[in-house]
């Protein structure tokens, strides 16, 4: 291709191509009917199909109010008809309740260089000037995620057991449920136990396709196929189910899951990996590459030894990452001699993040009914523990007081054409 062709192509692309948005939550707080209706219309654009866009009136004041006690979405859009000082004041208030990773887009009514500069300094992702058309909104939102320097939206959480049958899948599914259905963060649970996985049973789904089609057809795999392979388990929660059939063998190369994970990370904010209890090239790679590892252990000697060995590998391979979270499960089986939880954590030199007691009635009912613990007993101790774990792995449990400066480190993407 000649240089000339190249420049024509990029130009055409710049002007017309708008990438579809990933599965993200967006909330707009408008002040004028015009912006509000352009925003409503944007939600009907095909590129916005996967997003959850909520539009309301009330501007910055409404925004600050609604996030005082609830987590912020992936993107907040604020319209303000005010002047520079009011806009900046509103942003500072919002920064106090804004979670890390939330992008903020401001739609203002004034063209003011000092304002632009201050917005950039505060980490605002984009400033748009009203009046604004629907397609301009779609383009601006798309660019937040499609820009080459944009961070991948998805965070992978690998859940693994120290032995077979310690409840790793149960914990993975319940954490996934809590992230998606209770924290309202779009989530995919990937059941990586292809021959025996219980994701389909636990969520009462009987999908014909699922993760097998994704890993066995790497050439055909793209965002559309992956979308068809995931089954919805209610709003914000999706399952990439295991076939759980034995008509083929499941021998995978170390990198077999790379494509699936990469695609998921480019389109879904939370990805829970239900990693089967085995030590192969691909399971180790998934765990070592995860944003967060959750180790589920039962209070016995074999689990302690295996946990220690796993932690040694992770400490070595993930020197600059957060430590794995340790979840003790099935604690307090009647008559069973157990290693005390405190002792277990001390031996591993790792704080125990959560303890789930042995509760065969509750957990048994959940697995027999194809339901999650929170669906059976939302106010039970284990349901609360699992929800807290969901907050921990998504970084949603930081104290509000720490939120103050969180707008600052956001990726800056300043609309140069307007500066
Ligand atoms: N805290 C608990 N109390 C009682 N039963 C539990 C508890 N946690 C899990 N179970 C039950 O233990 C069984 C095994 O759980 P699960 O399939 O999640 O384990 P796993 O570690 O993923 O096993 P595998 O190694 O086969 O993948 C399930 O029937 C589940 O309902
Ligand atoms: Mg399992």
C-alpha cells in the first residue's frame, strides 16, 4: 500500500468509523431537554447495544447524591449549564464519591480554555460543548474505549481450589453473581472445567454452546461469536458455560485460552474464571495472568500444603501484583479435626479474607435448586461474606474517604480539536 492510500484510509476511518461500545454501564445526568433527548437517542444506536445507558435529569447535584452510597458506573456523563467555577466545584464534589476506574465526561455550554485545562487536570476524559448531536455522543463514548491507549475494561478474577471439591466453583459462581446482580457490574463467569463444570447446573442454564466452541474455534472467534456463546443469567450476569460432556478430550495448549480472555477483557468489566483444580500450562497461565487470584481452601493439611506451594509460585511470578485472597470454605464440619483458620493464615503468611462455614442445608439447597446463596437467603452470613468478597475483588470496598483524589489518575483524553 502506498503512503497516499494509507492517509486516505485513516482519514476515512477517522471520519466515519465508530467502534461498538463494550458491555459497560453509563449514567448521564442532564440539565437541558435537548441534551437529554440526544442522549436518549444515543442509547438506541446499534453501537450502544451492549451498554446500559441510564439518562436522568438533575445534573451534577443528582449525580453526587446517587453515588453517595452506591458504586459508580464505568462512565458518568454530566451536563452543566453553569460557568467555569460551578462546573469545577461540581466535579470536586463528585470526585469524593467516584470509584477508581470511572470515566467522567462533561457536557458544558461554554467554550473556555481555562476550563478545559482545569478539567484535564482533574482527569476528566472528555469535554463536549452543547448543542450536541446523538452521533457525537456515540462517537465520544466509543472513543473512551476504542482509543489505542485505552486501558482494557475487563478485570479477570481467577478462583481456584487447593484441592478438588473444596467449593471453588461455588465461591466463583456466587462471587460472579454478587458482582453482576448485586453490584450491577456487567460480569461474565467462565466455567473452565470443560468436562465436569457445574456453571450450567448452578445457574439453571442448558446452553448448547459455550466456552468449548470459543476455544476449539480460535480462527472464527470474535466478539460476535463470543456474544452468542454466552448465556444471560439475568441482568448484568452472563455465563460462558462448560459443555460438561465427555465425547471429546480436553487437552489444551498453554495459550489456548488467550483469545477468549483477551476478547472478554476488551468488552466486559468483570470476568470471573472458575479454574478447575489442576496444574497445567494453561491453568497456571490463567492464574498468573489474572488481575486478582482467589484461593479457596478447606482447613486441612493437604489444602495447607497445596496453598503454600501455589502461593510460592504466585509470589515468584507476580511480584508486583496484589496478593491472592484466601477464602476458607467448609469450616466447622461436625466431628472433623481441622486446622484453625488463624493458624492456617499464619502458616501461609497471608491474611484470611473470608471464612465460609460448612452449611450443607444452605449450600445443598442452592446447588439442588440451581440458585445462588443470595437468592435463597440474601441476609445470611455467607451471602454477606460473598458480597463483601465481590466488593474486594472489584475494588469497590475502599472507604469513601479514600475516594477524594480518584479522578486525578484517570486516563486523560482531551479533545484537542476544541482546545
Ligand atoms: N460452605 C459449604 N458448606 C457446605 N457445602 C458446600 C460449601 N461450599 C460448597 N459446598 C458444596 O460442596 C460441593 C462441591 O463444591 P464445588 O463444586 O464448588 O467444589 P469445587 O472445588 O469446584 O470442586 P471441583 O474440584 O470438582 O471443581 C457442592 O455440592 C457444594 O454445594
Ligand atoms: Mg469446580
